C-alpha cells in the first residue's frame, strides 16, 4: 500500500507531533538522556510557541501515559475549571443563553503550565531549564511561520485592529501579519518564561523544588496577578457583539492544581483502549468500539460503503450519549460502567439498520433520565464559518472538513518503554486578547458548557468543561502498545477511531492507517459556539470511490465530499517488542515523526 512517508522504526526512541520543530525538540531531549516525559514537556512548551494559532500557555492539557517505573497507565487532567464567579444565573444576568466562543467570558483556569510542570516533577528527570530553553529560544529568536498562522491572523484582522489592540501589537506589527516562511518572534512571551525560570532557580534547592517554585509563581504570583488585572480592567468585545469583563480571578488560579486519574477503558479483541473520563469526550470512542464489537468490521472494505455507514452510525449513537450523560464526574453521576456494558451496547448495536438515522438517539438507563432538549434546541442554521472573524470555535477547522489544524498532539516512546500521549490546546491567538505583560492570551474552553441545568455538562462554578481534547492509549495482549491521537475538536475521537480500526482490524501499519481516506459525522451538536449540528451529515475525503459516495447517499446519508487530504492530523507511536514505531499525518503539511 502506498504511504506518503515511511513508518518510522527504531529502538532508541520515537517522537511524533503536529509540528516538525516540536518533534525535533522532543527527540533532542531523548538524545540528551531524558525520558519520554522530559521529551513531552519540552515538545509541549515548543508547540505553544511554533503553533500559537492552535495552543498557548493559557490553554489546557490532557494526557494519558504509561510509566515503566510504576508499570501503570495514568491520565493527567490539566483541564482547568470554570471560575468561581461563573454560574448560569451570572450569564443570564448578562442576557446570554450561550457562553460566547471568544473573549474573556469563555476563559477557564489555564491548566497547561501546571500540568506540564507536575508531569516533569513526578515522572521526568531533566531540569526546568532543560525543557524550557528551546521554547524560550524560539520565542525570542524566531521560528518559521506556517501558512495557517498567517491565514488565522488575517481572518481576525479587523477584530484585532478595532477591538483587541494588544493582539494587534503582537501579530499585526506594522499592520502586517506574520508571513509564511519568515521568522516570527514573541519576545514578551519569551521574557515571561525566562523570568519564571530565573526566579524559580534563584531560590535554590532540588530539581523538584525549582519546579514547584515555578508552579507557585504561575498560580499565586505575578503571572496570576497580571491575568487578573487584565481581564478585570476594561470590558472587551466577544462574539456576542458586546464588550464584557472576565470572571477569572487570581484566586481561581491559586486554588486549583492538576491531578492524575485512572483511565476509562474498554477491551476490544486483543486490545485494552484507555481514555480520559467523561469530563472529556474520550469515552465516546470506547462506546463506539463497544457498539461495533462483533459487527465484523475487520471483514469490511475500509474504502467501502458498509464500513463508512456502520462506523458512522455507531459514532452517532456514541456521541448522542455524550450529550445525554457526559460531564465532570465531580459534579454529576455519569454511569460509565453501564454505558460500556455488553447488555447496554447490544441494544445500541441493534439500532443500526441499513438506512442512515436522522435522529439524535441517546440511550436510556434507569435512574439517569437525562434531557436532550438542550442539544436538540440548538439553531443548526448558524454556520460558525460566517463568524470566524470573531475568533470563535476552532476556526482552522471548517465545517466542510478541510483541516489545517486546530489544537496540537504528540506521542512519544523512549528506550525504557515509557509511553506518552497528549493533546494540548486552548489559549490560541484568536481566542482572547493578548495579555500585554505576558505575551499570550487566555483560552475559551468554557464555551463547551451549556447554560441549562438539565444538561450534565451545565455550567457550575469550579466545574470542568466537557472538553473535546482526547489523547489515546492502547495495550495489546496486556502489554503497553500504542499512543495515538489527533487535533480536531468533535472529530478527534472519530478520526482516532478510524486509525485504531484500520490498525487493529484491517492490519494496516501506523502510517497506512493514518494515510487511509477518512471521514467524520456532523450529526450531533458541536461542542463549540454556536453549537449547531447537521443531522445525517457525513463528510468524506475526495479519495473515496465514487461508488461509495453514491451508495451512502442511497442509504440516506447527507454526504459532503471534501478535499482529498482534509480529514485529521493524526499521529501515533507503538512498541512492538523491542521495536519502536511512529507515524505522522501528511495533512496540514506540518506533522512529523522522528526516531532511531
């Protein structure tokens, strides 16, 4: 089978991410004697600099990993919660029925920094200086601009020039957006990290003490103070068409820390697939596997209508349950064990017929009568593409499926067998005004809350939003085997599902599974403002045979054919005995796998 590039193989270590510079930085950390976690942290901070339209310091970090020392799989949840002042009545008092998709009101506690440093302290071996130096260097001296950075800045040019002058000062210097192929620097952001590093090291002590001091500077020191002053100083424009102050406070930052969790899992043949809990959409992939289990996916042509139809219908059912049941389990009781049970999914599986369903069909469980009225009531006629100029959603992913990015991802394995998968996101340059003292902006993850108490993902103070961020991990025959994932908002667990099925059921290697023509459903409500959906819509890459497209249409699907290479930015890494493997997506022309 033709692939766009080889599956990388070696025994020393492999790093794959959504940007070649970050992959090289991660590999350099391994070459200096670091482990997979050191490499992940260095890679993560670098991605904040070189892909600022996709993630930033003010964003979020979920990760799933295997520690050889502990011989266990864990989930790192560095998804920040809503501010203490953020409540449904507070937004109703502002005359809002949805949380705006851009601006101050959408900000949650920025979790990525605490997540990266906690991981470095607990599982890494290198110093804070080791992992921060590459990112500081690229921010100070410049990095090569990719086309999507330019396109994103041009999309929000008017907003920056008229309403967000602090963002214009960074990304429209002299009225000109950073140009593709040129070097672009963010010296203020470089100075922010350099100052944190210098002050943390000035106190002396162990590696761990320096890291914890940096965490305190961020959450309880001048970084938090600068964030607080900016969001409360003057109201600024958001997509609602009005100007608002923020709700995030320094106290919110001081009171929160990231934490570790056990993964949510499902056993599929030889594999145990691991995801984050229902504060993410990760279990939707597990539910889709539970529905597909026993339907003979391995015997279906991956380019044929039977495969696309069956997987799409399973995705619709799994994501309907996402709307009906998922939310922060610290606030709502999510019946995850029942949702992954054989009995429940036998009933769900029986709903898949020869015709495409146009209904949003959530399951029913005794004692868990959830209302889908919230999701069904969204205005599907609102097209987010018409509102991209206001910085909403993840504007580098269009509803047509054309994707040049929207979030970042990495997968790393070292020679000791440590394995790491992370999907950092949020705080992208178009989400919120740049904080002039810090050189970066806040995220907009709060837009994923509903302002309706009937929803399990309804807004509440200090509650985690039900994020789309969803790194993946799989064991094979009981042994840690594969780390995988992709950017893509609501498409993340759809594209990751395809990669897994192509590899586990169709026998494709990692690169073949990534390169295989892909598709996604837009049947269920978007997690991003304005929360629209298109019942029955399935978007397929143009490389699918015409016969498949026509057969899907005859079955009742609303088929939209996208560009040939438009679906996803997957990366994956696997450990097969002593052999390490990695692959990266050619789509978007940025991702790269390295290793030896």
